[in-house]
């Protein structure tokens, strides 16, 4: 009679050595990864007290403070807010009747819920320049508030560092255009020895409040802000980072049919590329970027890409937005 011999269970010494070796590798990798995160955390979570001043703080956020505590880039908390704002912007523009981008140098002091417009009396608003001329002539807006500007590098004028995006919708008020939302993009450079050197960058949305039943001035509903240090660490002079910046904030592509209207300078013509519907390229500052250092531009002046080629790779927040999305 054959008797079955029972083998005791468990691991062999070779198997135990293999498991221990694998465990050491996994634990070692985890320790290295944790150490890297700990070492990088101070630079990713540094907070800068930015002296925006009473006027900007009141204008941007409705705050009575004069400074703002802002996280320094790269900042992933601000990145999540920027992603939320991106989704809101796409939602706003998808249902819009018109989108007009207006460049400016100072802060935006005009955020109306309604804009006077009588189709029987007023000119058709088919370009941002005509929209600007209309609000100056019919809404009491100062001509100095928004720049009479038509894409970068068409003349020797500096490229505006700030912009306001007007998102218009269907109106139930006869004789008025309805403003569904305004997005303000602002970059403020700080260079003084007593200031934190760098850029305060922000994108803010203004709209009617949920409880608003009548037209009024639009209110701040959300946005994001981040502080970008100079691209040259510890600059000894402003010249070392004078080329830092983030421009253009948008490019306007007009209908190609407007080529029938020959204009000067000739560089204006290169942006008449839209087959039927004019549109924009729009850029927002990216909180995940480390700085706003210069990027080489390699295109010729006859190519429209020369006006925005340096924006490639600088931000993940780039939009292609129709001027008249509802058409």
C-alpha cells in the first residue's frame, strides 16, 4: 500500500529572497518619489503678497484690501480653477450670439448687463473695432478704455497686455444687446526693488448674479490668479527679464471676402483667412507654466503665424472661438 507523503506549505527560501528583493525595490522607489515631492513642494506652494493696490483689488474682486496673497507658478490649485473656468467659458460661448474681444492697457471699469443697440439706426457690428466704436458712441464709454487695435505687428504700437471678452446672448429687452458674461484677462508687471518681481496674471468672469431679475452691472463670479517669477532667477536688473510677457492674448481672423477691401499696412491682409465665419485664437496664462519668458519667433512678417508663433507651447489654455457662435 502506497502512503501519500504530506508536504508542508509555505515559501521556499528562494521565493522568500525574491519577495524581499521586490519589496525593497518598491519601497525604495516610493521613498525616492516621496523625497522628490517633498523637495519640490516649497517652490510649488510658495505664496507671494502682491501689492495690487486698492483700485485693482476693488476692480478685480470687489475687495477693500490693497494686497492679494497669490500662489507662485507653477501652481496646481490655480490650475484646477483655470480648468473650471475653461469649461464655463466654453459653455458661455457655445450659446452666444456674438463674442467681441477688446484689448486694453488699464483695468476694465465697464461691465454692463445691457448695451443700447437699435438695428434700424446703428451700424452692423461685424468686427471688434465696430463694437468698440459703437459702445464709445452710444454707451458713454471712454475712447481710452479699450484700444483701437487690430492684431499685433501691424504697426509700431505695443501689444496690449490686458483684454476683455464680451459674450453676448439673446435679449428680451428691445433696443438692447444682452451681455451674458465678460471675461477680463489682466497681467500686471512688478519691477520695483520693494516689490516681488514678476507678473500677477488673472482671468476673471463677471455675470448676472443668480438672484438678479433686472439688468445691472455684472458681478464677479469666479476666476483664477497666479504669480509668475522672472524667467531669469534672481535678476540683478530689469533688463534681464524685460522680454518676459504674455502676448498677444487674442488674434482676430476676419472673413476672406474682406480682401476685396484693400487696406494698409499690408500686414492687415494676412489675417483675412476665415471662409465665412470670423473667429479668434484666444490664450490664457497657464498656472502650470514656470514663467513667462520669451520664446523665439521664426516666421516671416507675411505669414499670419508670425503674430502668435511665440505662443506655441506656452500655455495649455488656447481657444478657437467663433465671433458669432450661434450662426
